[in-house]
C-alpha cells in the first residue's frame, strides 16, 4: 500500500511539473507574439492529464505496471481537482478562503493515500477487503453492516479510498445506500419538542432544556504529553530513525485526540437528532473566532463547525429539522423574558442580567432560550407564532429585520434606535426560512 501511495504521489508531481512547464511555455510564446490559438495547450483537466500520462508513462515510470493503474489516476485526479479549485477561486466561482496553486508533494509530509473507482475491490467477508494489485487485507473492525447491505442489494459500491493516518492504514468505501427517510418526527422527537443549542467553550453545548454538556477538552488533557513529545522530536536529528519514531508517536497522540473529539460529537449530535423534532443552532463564524490567539486553541478543540455538519445530515436521516439562526442575531445579548437588549455584554460576563425585568441567568442558557424561540415555540407567556415550513432536515437561516438583524457595538446605533429589542413574539413573526 505504501508503494501505491507513492505511485499516486509520483503521478501528482509529474502532472504538476507538466502543467507548470506548459504555463511557462505559453507565457514565453505570448511574449514573442504567438497567436492564442497556436500556443502550447495546458493539460488542466483530468482527461488531458490522463492522456499525457498514458503517452509518457513508459519513459518516466518504467515500473508503472507494478502498481494498479488506479493509483496513478488517483494522483492525477487530485491534481485536476486542485487546479479546478484554484481557477474557480480566482474567478469567484468558489466561495470561501482563496485557494492557492497546487504544490509538489513530498514523501513524509504529504498524507499517503490513493483511491479505487474500478476493478475488483470491496469487502471479502466481514474481516477482509480485496484491493487490486495489493491483495486480500485483514481489517481491524468487522464490516457486517456493509456486507449485509451489499448481499441484499440495498447498497452499491462507488469507490474505495485507502489512506494512512498516524501509521495506521484505513479503507473508506463510498457506498450508495437505500435509506428510508422518515416523513416526519417520531413520537420520541415530538415529546422532546424543539430545542435551542448554544455552542461554546466553557460548555460544549447548553440546551434550552437546561442541560449543560460539559466540554471534555481532549486537546487540553493531552497538552502535557504533546509538549514532551514535541520537544523530543525537535531535538532529534533530521533524517534519523529516532526522528521518524518520535514523529510517529506525535502523530498517534494527535490522532487519539481527534478520535476522542469525533466520538463525542457524534454521540451528542445523534442524541439531539433523535430526541427533538426541531434543533436550532447559530451560524457561527468559526474561522473568525480562531483568529483570536487567546481563543484559537479552545475554539478548535470544541469542533463547533463539525456539530453543524453532522446535524445537517442526521436531521434528514431521523426526520427532525435543523434551523440555523442568522449570524448577526444577538442571542446572548437579548433577554429571553422581555426582549431587552444589553449591547455592552462582553465575553467575560458569564451572567446575563436584564435591567428591564430583572431576569438573571447564565448567558449561554439565556441564548439557548432565544434560539428556541425562533422556531415559534416560544416560552410560557408568549404566543406561538408559525414559521415558514420547508423540507425536513434542510438548513433554515433566519432573516431578522430592524434592530435584531444588525449586531451593533455600543455607540454605533443610528438615530432613533434604543437598546430595547422587540418582544419575543414580534421577533418570531419576523422569522423566514430559506431551504438549501
């Protein structure tokens, strides 16, 4: 498998060198006044890269027959995807942070992996998998659920990705599965009703039911060991066997932390999706939060973005519904009882105190009450307000009007605006939803 991963990396680097050479050749031809139609074409897409590879593989890689052709295709496909992401990012067709031009992959630094899309690959029983040109490989975990679906015709293999993390090899199957989607919430979910979920650092999640899910802080618990192993790695000699051993030990610690975090988030999101019919979360700017050097480590350790990603598909699986509040909705600064707003509330203020009605409670619990109110469920003393319906499990973003829609800092309010928010009933009436 290491040889196949190296073959994929070799094909990637070879294709990238051809692309760079063609780009430089076109630039030289343009400087000499060569017409556009007569300039050297750049192998930018997967079909052109594959044709170039098939013509040159006998000369550049005479050993190519020792590995499956899928390994080389995986490297070229990865390069083509990177080139497309780069061009789409520059032209504005790709959202998010700007993507740079692909770089060469070096052994030991790039993640080893390759992919099968054709050939006789797949599970061979519950404890073995068959990989072309690799053979029959024993796996650590049983695959009873997958093999049963494949045997009954309820699933179809689309691909298999083999990768190495922290010295361990993993195979991940892309499977098309017939999964029944519930038409509506179950009795247990209706009994659980809607729930607002406020994600944070002190507590991983604070629910409007009053439950506070502790933040396990897996990275913080392993920091002492990480520091010791990192110092040993930094002091080792480059290229030595001891440095490779220390690098492997460091990678295992990071992998264990990631696995612990992933396991905890899966348990939390599954419980939420199966116990409540509507789940309300905030559209958090996690990328902006990690720019704060004092909060970056703690925010990254919680996995807030992963919570939303998992809830997005799990709510569809289990028949519940996900509501995503607008990013600028001041859930923490708004009183959940009367709607008064405290624009001077800071992160260090852990208790919300309403100067209008006298309410005093934990700020995260207050925020979860406000999030739950966005579904129209409300709280005792406020009327239920209907919310625009859409498909089960679809994301719903709130578009709030007036003072609620804009989060202003103290002293930035426009003329005629005060520090009082409209009551909850009015806020819920302003909610509309867009299905993604």
